[in-house]
C-alpha cells in the first residue's frame, strides 16, 4: 500500500477545501440555517409535532442528509474531474498508485469534508432547536457510511462527466429532488398509501429514515433495512469504481 | 543469447531479449485507439542505461503515445514493455517508481504553491518529504525564489521548469521529456540542455521527443525516428550523420559554364542557372576519390574557380528526407 500517495492526495484535497472554505463550509451552513428559519421557526411553529417530536427537531436529520449527500457528491466529483479537466491527472496515472489508493485519497477527502460539514450543521441546528441523539454510535455510523457511499458516487460522476454542466446534472436533477421527496421534511407515513409505496423506491428514504432513527428512535422503515440498503449502495458504488479502473473508462485510452 | 543479454519473461508472454545495459525494452508494441486510429504498429526499441535518446517524428507520428504507454497512462493494444526488468503491467509499481515524466502540455495546478505541487508529486511516488531535495531541484531550475508563489502567477517558461521539477521530485532513474523546449526562449532552451547533461552525468537515462532537430543534434547519443506509428530507424547520432548524411562542395567559377562538362560525368553535379557555381554532392561515407579526386578532375577539365565551400547535411535534412521518403 502506497500510504504516502494516499496521504498526498488526501492532504491536497483537504488543502483545496481550506482555500474554498466559503463554498465548502460557509455556504451550506447558511443555507441550512435558512431552512431552520423558514421551516423550523416560520412554518414549523404551525406544525405541532411529528411522531411526538417538535417539527424543528424532526427536520434536523433530513437537513444534515441533504447537505451530506450534496456535498459528498460535489466534493468528490469536482476533486477528480478538475485534474482530468486541467490534464494534471497524468501524474496520478503515471505514479505508482493503485486504483484503491486513488479512491481512498479522493473519496476519503470528500467524505471527510462532508462529515465535518455534517457535524457543523448539527452544531448550528443546536442553536435553533433542541437536539437529542439517542444512538450516537449509529448516528456516526450512518453519517460515515452515507458520506463514503455518496463520495464514491461523486467520484463516479467526476469520471463520467465530460463538462462542468454534467457535474451539476446528477446533484441538481436527481439527488436533490430525491432528498426532498425522501422524507427530509416529513415522515413518509404521512403520505397516502399509494404514494408511500412509491416513496419506498426512493433510495434516500432509507438513508434519512435510518439517520433519523439514530436521533429519535423513530423510523419510517426498519433500521436494519436502512442499514442494509446503505450497504447495498456502498457495494454498488464500489463495483462501479472497480469497473472504471478495470476498463480505464475515461481515464486511460 | 548473447553474453550481455538476459531474458525477461512474464506469465504466458513472449520473452524480451534485453542487454544488461538496456533499461527499457519495448517489444512489438501496437496501439489502436477506440476511434480505429492506429497510433503505433509493432514498435521494438531498447533504451540503454544512462543514455540520452531522442525520439523524432512529425506531429501525430506516435511519439507521445509511445511515451504514455511506457509511463502507464495509455494501454498498449499488444506488445510488452519492461523498465529495468519490471513488466509495466504485472510489476507496474516498481516500473513506474523509476520514471519521471515531463508532459508536452503545460498542465499544472493553478492554485497551488510551487513548493506544495512539487512535494505532492514526491508523495505520489510513495516517498516521504525531503525538503533538502526539493530545494536543490528548485534551485537547479531557478525556481527557488518562486517556491511560495502560486503556479498561476508563473510565466510559461517557469511552468515548463516546474513540470521538470515535479518530474525530478522523486529522484527518478529515467526521465521522459515530451517536447521539453516547445515554446520556450533560446536562453531557457540552453539552460534545459545543460540540465539534461547534468542529469546524464548523474546516471539518469533521458528520453526526449522534440520537434527541434537541433536539440537532438546537440544532446542525443542515439536517435530514433518514428513516422506513422512505425519506428523507421534507431541509430547512434554520429553514425546516422555519417551513414545517411551527404556533403556538398560548391565551386565559384571564374568563367560561367553553359553545361556540365562531359569529363565530369559520373559525379552528382548541379550547375547554377547562371552557370557561375558548380556543386558536387557526395555521400559522407563515400571515400571513392574524395574531394581531392574531384578537384583534380576539375583542373584537368580546364575549369578554373575563385572560391570553394563545403557543407554537410544536418540531422534535420536526414530527418526530412526519411520522413518524406516514407510519406
């Protein structure tokens, strides 16, 4: 294992985050704060509770997931796409670095940034609403697993994209709608039965449900199913990444 | 098998015969891109340890593809490459550890500092930070004063030197320079030639591609010419100039001639349009009569001249004739 290479890529990516702290940390924190103001204070004050939990507190896990998914994908896709775009990817490809080490460096840094952001958002939420974490270890596990999985998906998007527009397509047109419809702001049990069934096809439902369970002990779907689905997404992402490096897709001619 | 040759064999792959002093062995390498474009066709080439090898060829000849295959950036369609005995596919980590690559394009991390981007490259090669080495490389390339500057603030020439610094960050034994002096001024070009000479003295094998034949003529020990994906020839530079070069002897005549005299038939002669200059072309290796013999025949023919000059073909002339001949 070329540990120095993993460390070099990881530190390089983390340094990029420090240079763009406004974009990577400040901006998502402000956006999330605005959600709390609008949904928590303004609209939330008219909704008494969901499953016995104050609405402001109820939406916290969903909001953290919203930022976590978006930032994991954004950080990882940009991290690998930018060297492809500028051509500097040649030095990674010509160095004695294995595909696993490349992924650990790029996706690991993206996941780290997202986890840091998630924790900052949680701390910010604590300013607006009372927070309670019933299963802190599981909360951390869901946070890390989701960040890792979606950083891998971001890495895949960064390899697939052949322009900056494509980097935005998947997060904007797929991930954000799925997150909004995946129970960030409501429990899918509040939906009419046919729509509830449809919602179960949304993979983000399982992520949010499991994450919310770790906070309040209540879930839309069984927590074991949530954990299993998260593991399936992780395995799927790993399979696609393995295929990319085996075939050289968009990396090696 | 010769005394100085060893066989390098991979699992189920044909053996490559390589001399003990060969550091790179390329055997039957072909590359066809997905578009169907055949970039390389059955290239066989060995690079000797410690030499400076110049790979010449017109645009699109396959130079960069060949370098990219050896460095692991492009996959060969067929054939084998070993670097110091390490197969680039099976033993890729050991093979790549030995190589530094300076790409043709000025591809740099715009927002990083010079120091960080050079250190990053060293890290990629699995080496711990060694500030003394990075400092010596930056000083050698006149980049020390810019070590804290962002790459985006560097001039084109500085960026070119930075790419060389990055390639040397991990102390490679083999250095690939893909068009290293494209677009740089004359002073910088000579600085780079000096740097390459110093590297060779330190035992680094240098393979360079260039459009500047003058560059190859100045630096290379051996020259390879590649055209349309095929290696046309590989020769010692001096031998190449001797074997394929030609010489011209020009005589400024006292009285113009209407035509070339019969007495000089058998020589390759050209008469200028005004008849005042007679030029004899002869191969550098042709020692039949030499220049003296020709001048004796001229005197016997009663031709008087007021001045004479000789020129010999450069590597560029040879290169052009080879490539044109193939085209």
